[in-house]
C-alpha cells in the first residue's frame, strides 16, 4: 500500500510514525494510545526521581530528549497519520479544524509574602538574627 502524498514526509526518515525509539521493554510496541498518553501526561516525570536544583524533572533525562524529538509534536503527527490512514480506508467523516492557540499562564508559588502579621514578624526576626550572626 502506497502512502498518500501528505504522509510522504514520514516515510523513510527520522519522522516516520512511530519513532523506533518507543521500546519501553525489549519488545517493540505499537500501542499508540499508551505512548500518546505517556507523552501528553509527561508520565515519566512521576516515575523518575531525577530532579534539578529547583525540584523539576530535567528535560535532558526525558525519553523525548534522549531520542531527539523533544521539540516535535509527535502525537499531532500520529493523529495526522491516523486520519490520513482512515481517509484512505474510506472514512468519510469531517475533521474538525482547530486553530493554533497560545494560553499564557503564570506559576506563582507564593501569592502572598506573609499570610499574617505573625508571619511578617517571623521574617523580620529571622532577618535580624541572620544579620547579628
């Protein structure tokens, strides 16, 4: 079976779906749904005890970094590949178009410096004691 032209970019290159890197055991897997779940939820971050100085999982320890696809949307590529395969097999459904969006967020670890006057007093006392020693 010949691949559609839109999928030719996947054929015979490092962009082939799925990357051969997904071998969590000694046996190759074709469980695309687990792999997609694994990648989208960043499950390996919970399985690993590796952390950087800020307590975050280091990207260089990730499977995506080690296999060279950290900055590629591989799950999206697989969805495109699956859709094209379904269309080729006769699927006549309409694919919903989703425009690209950016949602900017801010992670605030401590929304208030002091929750009470007692917290403020502890901070000032600690600062004075640190200066005195």
